[in-house]
C-alpha cells in the first residue's frame, strides 16, 4: 500500500502553528473532519484515548497519532509540519515538529498496523524528514511523502 492511498493532497498542512500537543491534535482532528466527513470531536476523542496508552511521539521529532473509529469507512491520514517544535512527551524526550495522523476503521486490524509501519518507515527514511522540515509548501510536502521509497540499501 503506497502512502498516496492514505494521504490526499488536501490533507497536508505546511506550517501548522500550535503551542501544545493537545492543540496539535485538535487542529489535526479539524482537518481530518474536513477531509473525511467524520466528527472532529470524535476523531479528537479517539486520538486522546490512544495517547492515554502512551505517547505516539516515536522519536527524532516525529509523532504518529492514530485512532480507530466505528464510523470510519477507510484508512486515511493527515500530515502536518509544525511551524516550531512542541513538547509531545515523545519516547526520546525530544520535541516534535512532524506529525502524521492516521485514522482507521474499528475493524481494520492488520491493515491499521501495516499503515502505521508504512508511515514510520517513510518518515524515518534517510534524509526524508530533513527535506520535509525544509519546505512549507503543501504540494511539495505531499510529493516528498508519496514518492516511492528507496530500497533499504545504504
């Protein structure tokens, strides 16, 4: 599954201005609601429920907040590059400035996990995060995110 099946061009935010993790999740929930037709409040509640289990800040300035929802018809994502890093209670203690929200149907099972792994690999691919941090243009960010991943050879 390529990232282009999860992420639409209008689901990319180039320079999101937020001051906290909660505010970031609220803003991402609002954009997700516009893209999906789901309730922003229900998306936000789903994300908070997941965060209570442990931070989705995976390290290196990257967070992958995610949730499952009964009313969700398909897996989709929202990407945001933050204007400035925020404290996200990440596993490595570093502030976060790249967020990729993922929402999946409640019964997505393995597909949800595959999508999370795909996002994590894409954001950790050599040099990609640095390129994402250098641009604010949503179209350029979308292109960087959805370009085919290179092989794992160094």
